[in-house]
């Protein structure tokens, strides 16, 4: 099988920041450095003209009522009335707060695409490649990558921008599962790719597509 070339054109790329919310981060100790690393990736992507997407999990009363008992994970959330969309615990981490022009979506399931209009909004902006960061590796990151791969996006996942409380699951996903569908790079590698993509843009003189 021929390997997919490691390239990233910021004109057609988006960075997805998944579930970097106050309550989620508070439940996972030892993550003091993660918001800073992800914020650095956000700044790099934004400086090169890429789309920045902030995804958060939050529920309305209607969302809770619509969760079927068959859904093992979310029926618990609905029964306990957890993660109300207006609860400060569902707010983004201050270092990762959206800026004007960013895309913000609220989801009601694990992945970023299945219960949102994010796919359409990305397509409208000409986005064909995603860089994924956030929480957690075995949850939102895995679900979003799998769904996005089925939708034919080019995919990158930031090795130092994702984490999971289950270290074994994290390592297995990062070394065995994710490389089958995405390029696994760190934030320094992302910076290099963006510089190369910006140079390609300068060489071709092609403008970024707009919705």
C-alpha cells in the first residue's frame, strides 16, 4: 500500500479542538501543559489562515429527554441531568476560548460530526483536511477520526495535543490504530508542515477558497 504524502495546505485545513472544557479538564489530573500546547497549535493554524473549530459537549432539557435507555453512556448523563449547556463546567478552557471567525459547535454524542452540522460548515469553507486535538484519545478523538475518515477527510492527529486517563488505550491508539487513518505528528511537526504549506501557497499564488 502506498503511503499518503505528509502534506498540509492551511488554505484547506481546519484544526478541531475537542472537549477542552472546564469540567472535562478538571476530571483528568496532570494536564496542566496540554491547554498550552493546544493553544500553540491553534495560534500556528490561525496565523497560516486555517479554520479553527471548537467542539464542546453540552445538553438542553430536550437533549436529555431524547437519549434512549439503550445508549449506555449517554442514558446515564440524561438520567443524572449532567453537562447542561449553560453550566460553567461545559465552558471552554480560558486559554482555548474561541475568537471571532472561529467555528463553534455543540454536540450531544461522542464524535464531533454525528450530531452537529460541522461537516457541512467545513465543506462550505473548502476544508478537506483536519488536524485533531483535545480530549479524550479513546473517546471524542477516536470517534471523530473514524467518522472523518469515512467522510474522506485528510487527517492528522497531534500526539502531544491529545490524552486519555487510560494510558494503555492511549498508546495503542496512537501507535497502532490512528496511523491506519491519520498522520500522527506533534505540534512541532505541525508547525513545519504549515510553513511548507504556506510556501507552496506562495509558489502557486492560489487564494484560499471561501464559502
